[in-house]
């Protein structure tokens, strides 16, 4: 993750005076954001667990709705890194290290981290720097990408350091002002969304003595010093705040298990049963997993509980029972993780047609995650519908920022399909992507 750290140090330098808020980002920012997104995915550190992905995006976009400019483009992802860090990149892409969630003591603290980064985006801290030093902006990004691609660690540090040197001093004078501004605006987002605004100060308080907070302190200068200001501000506020969601608790507990290979002791009995069931499921001890998940369901009927119960039932060959658990989560609105695992349950039991019929309608009406498009693509391969498989591969690549690769997948789909209607649709998609790629070449 050293390469990402170098990139993030610089991206967080993009912070100047408060700008006028806009609803539409310039094309140059979209291009830079797309490059940034490709770089992040190429590190292979993006966590692709569908429950984690959808949870982080749901929380992130809920907070965006309470921001000063909710019409701006945003995207959220989590990186598998134990260090405490989060960052705002171009075109509203916000990343959170798994270490930041693991160190958080409440969902309000996680929401505070996201709100802080959202404020950087809504206040156009990155864009204003780009407008005043656009040449440096692109040199900086190009230099960092070059550094990331070099094999030699020493060469990587040398290239990145030389690139950083030209712009760091220019941006450092503005960092303090805009970090404080992001705190203030982020706190307002917390209040409006019902989270405890003290979460901002509580999270910063963890940084001072944590060896895993080095990256956060580099990319968020003076965070510890800001505790003295944020604590009194939070103390003046009092209200009934949102309690930690079960989804937050389960994701945090699973991340700990995946990192340590052990279950962290919990005061919450429901989480204890959940993790006992999850650990047994991971070890393919399905009867034990069922015993624990039955105890869990007697205490909690959350979506996370139903998904785990459905996965366990499917692994035991009880496909109808599994679908009943997944269906419970879709009574009010479509729940992507439930639909994803419902399709996986059919796939693992050899029912490919049912798997496609479960996932395809959802993705027809919703953007979907990378994971869901990949799954549908693999299902089409097993069905022999290679043209449809290439379409899903293209959509998955677009999510990763790889527009050139997506265009090639669409072209392959067009060459294979026997459907004139699909060919016509693909022709439009290929043309649209090519126009974007041509514009990228001009910038």
C-alpha cells in the first residue's frame, strides 16, 4: 500500500479557498477521476465483498444527501489496508482503508470520516487547486502513476518525491484552512444525518498514539491538533443520535476475522452468534453454522442475518429455504447483496437459468456493483451466451474505470451476437465510449 500512500499524500494537497459550488464537473476532472479509479483498482487492494461495497456506498450516499452539494459525482470503495486512512480523490471518488473501520468505535466515527472527505469534494478543494495550477496537477498525477508502475522501490520513491516537491510547498499553506473547513462542514453533515457529531473528535483522538495512523496524519495534516477545537464544538451539541447499525457491526467483525483469523470477543450476543456462524460457514462446518445462525435469528432479523442464513442453507443444499431468507430482504426494496447471494445459491446448486433470472432483472434497472456484473457474466458463460457475457464484462470494466477495455468487450459482444436489437444497442455504446476516449486524448 506504499504506492497508494504516496498518491494520497499528494491528492490531499489539492485544497485552496472555498469555491462556488457547482453541480457539473468539468470533463478534465472526469478524466483525472477515471485515471485515478483505474490506478486504485490496479493495486488489487479494493475489497470486493458485495455486502461491504453496498454498505459503504449506502452510507456514503446517505451522507452526501445531507451535504452542501449532493448533485456532485461521488463513488465509494474500501481498500484492504490495516493503516488508518481515508482520502478524497478526483471526481468525488472516496476511499476508506479497512484499518479506519477496525479502529472506529462507533458508526458515527466512520460516518465522520466519510463526511470529512465528502466536504473536501463539495467544497471543490481538489478542483480549485487544479484550476490555479493545472499544469502541476497533471504532471503530479502522471508522475505518481509512473512511480507506481516502476518495479524498483527506490526508483518509485525517487520519482514520486521529485514530483511531489514541485507542488507540496504551494499547497501546504492552504491545508490547515481546508482541513478545518472539512471538519466543520463534515460535522454539519453528521448532525443533519442523525449521527453523533462527537464522532469526528472521537476519531481524531485515536490518531495521536496509534502507529497505524501515520498515513492519515500525512494526508490529513494537523488532525490531532484539531481535537482541541472539535471536542468543545461537539460537546455543545446534545440530541438522540443514531445507534450503530447491525450491518456496521457485522462488517467490522468480519474484517477483524479476515485480518486475524479469530473472532473478536463481543458484548453484543447477536454479533457473537453471527460471527460464530460466519466462522463455521467459512470452515465449511455447515451444521454448526446452522445452529449458530438459528440462535442469531431468534435475536435479530436484520438483512445481514438473513443473508448469512441463506448462504448456509444453500451450502447445505436447501435451495428453497435459502431463497426464503433472501426474499425476506427484498420485501420493501431490492437488496443487491441478497439478490447476489440468491443467484450464487442457484449457481452453486447447478441452476444457472434460475440464477440468471434472479440477477439479470436487478442489473437491468440498477447500476449494480462490479461483483454483480462479474457474476452475471460468468453465468452467461456457463449458459453459452457469450455475447451477453462480454456485455457484463464491459460493464464491470467501466466500474473499474477501464473504458478502453470495456469498448473492446462491447465490440466482441457485437461480433458474436445474433440479435440485431442487441447489435444496435452495442453500436451506440461503442460509439459513446469512443467519443469519451477521443476527448481523453485531447486533454
